[in-house]
């Protein structure tokens, strides 16, 4: 048993013949904000998806609060782990408010009134009080992603997973989403974030994890990784990302 | 309905049709009822069949799919004859409803399967990620979107079922076509007028239903969206 909130222990994963993750291990304490970076195809998104069991692993274990997630009911696990998607994936037929209340009502069993109250509060927290009754197709990408964050947060998760939350956004809309994520980090939410936004990593991350070819090749506090990486490859990659995505 | 007085005096053919309007109205009522109950039965059986085809396991799909293929591959007249003569379902109206309903289910299942498969995969993922079960996700996230997308498919389905109610004629259901045939036997010179009147009724029905479905489609559209 460990006291970490999340313990990723020698995780292997493959799609058929193709090995995606080859022995990934890391831990997260409560209130940690870890940023996963790495070239495309390095397994970052797959790693996230394993943590809420949207993807199954071949070998190893993942523990949440000391308990193997494979010993848990998967819906129970997902109630505790929020996920924000690259393409938002808002429920297209529901208003912003209903997107947030669906899980509260159908998963947490809250009554209509309590669910609406909580959802309204959650939308206000991401700056979308006015848009509560708008439908996803009526919202900008940045607004949609903030609804996506509110939807996940409303479940009161122990851990939030962000899978490239700003990659599908127009540049001018990235800031509003990162702002919400920064506030969340300051409030002490435990977050695991796949992103290319190096500005966010520098400001908000407790650690940056560098993945390459399914292996965790280097990790450390952002300053260390940005200023003094052990490997040249890490320096090259982070340097290029910073020049591309470091402005926010 | 007593037809004898009408045959005793020669009438103009359109006048003959007009005088028999009540006879047509009754046939129309039966055609509409047949259509309504068949579509309803088709929905009750076709929706779960469509869900199974889209999300079912190897075995449930292995049953539902071949049954659908077999039904869609059988002429409606054969299905009606089997229901009425081989299975002995009676009265004829019930046999016709069952036959048309089961056949409609086989087609509706494809409308629903297609609509379900057109809902983006991310919707299911997001629903599961919130903690909904697969069934919960289908019910609260996938079907509300898929049903909206299946509405246009019902324009065809209604049109086909309504027109095919005329085949109930083969087992003696006194729907619109059977009645037209009876009238034509009474006054053979009125063949064109009688069958034109029947087609006009079918046309008005299909046209109105199609307009109704279009209105329904607008009504259930998601604000700001394409569906």
C-alpha cells in the first residue's frame, strides 16, 4: 500500500502488435499538477485513457488511493476521475447546464433541483453563467471546453485528466481555457495534463513528464526540465515546443 | 354497406365515385389504422433491434442480423400469406398488421442502426467517462441524438408501409384497394375514376405524413446544430 493518490506501476499497453506503453511508472500526490509531454505517438493520450479505463492495459497496475483500479467498478472509478477531451465531446443534444447535470442526476443520483444548483455554480466558476442554456453548437470552442471542464468538475473528482484540452482550439481561444485550468491548479486540484502549452507547464506544473516511444524518459520540476534536462532530446523537444506554444 | 340501389340506375363515373365516398372513407380509415399499428409495432421491435445491431455482442447480433436480412429479403405478399394462412393468425386485419409491422421492424432497425452509428464515438466515450454505464449512455446520450437523426428516414418508411397496406387486400381486409376493386366490379366503366380516387387518397395521405415528419424534424432539431 502507498499513500499516493495515483500510482502508475510499470504499465504496458499495446494495440495488437504495436507497443504503445512500455513500462511506465510514476506517482502523483494529492494537489500535484503533472504535465505529460512528448512527440505525437509517444503514448501520452493512451496513458491518460488507461487511468480511467477507457483503454485497458496489458501488464502492470494502476492504483487510486492505494486500490487497484482493476479491482474497482469501472463506473465508480470514473466518478472519481474526471476527463476533459481534446474535441470537448459535449453531449450535443443537451444545453450547457444539462451537460453538467446529466452525470449529477444519473450517476450521483442527485435530485433535479440540487443538480441544477450545483451545475449552475460550476458553470459560473468557469465563467459561463450566461451560457447555461446554450447548446454546444451555439458556443465557441473555448466555451465548449470550459463546459467540458465544468462537467467533469461537478462530479467532485479526486483527479482530473486533461487530454490535449486546447489542441482543437483557435489560438485566440486557448487562453480562456488555460486560465480556468490555472485557477483549478491553484485551488489544489490534482491534475494530469497532456498538453503542448509549455507556458502552462512552467507556471502550473509541479512536474513535467517527458514520454518518448512509450517510455518515460525524463521527469522533474519544470525549471529543471526546461533549464537543465539530462538528455539532449528532451532539450530539443521542449525548446521547439516552447517556441511554438510558449506564449500563453 | 348496401350497394344494390346504386347499381340499379346508370350513373356518371365520377358521380358514382362521389356517391360511394363513404365507402372510400371507411377503406381509408382501415388503411390508416393498418399503417399506424404496423409502424408502431415496427418501432417497438425495430428500435431494440437497431440498438442490438449497433452495440450488441456477438450472439445477440448473430441472431438479430440474419433475421432482419431474411425478412427484408422476403416479399411482403409472402410474409402476409405465411402469417395468415400458415400461422393461421386471425382476423385478417391482425394478420396484416403483424406482417406489415414485422417487415417494418426489419427496415426500421436499419434506420436506427444507421442513426446510432452516425453519432460520434466521442459521445459514448464522454458519457462513460462521466460514469454512466453503457446502457445509461445509450439511453441518455446516444438514443436522444440518434432518434432525432432517424426522423427523416421515416418519410420513406411511412410511405412504403401506407402504400403496402393495399396488399392486405390479398387476405380479404377491406381496406382502400379492396374497396376500390369492389366498386370497379359494380361499375366497370368507372375503372379509371375509381382507381384514380384511390390513388389520390394514398397521395394525400403520404403527402400529409411527409409534411408532418418534416415539421417534426424541425421541432426536435438541436438549437445551433445540423441535426
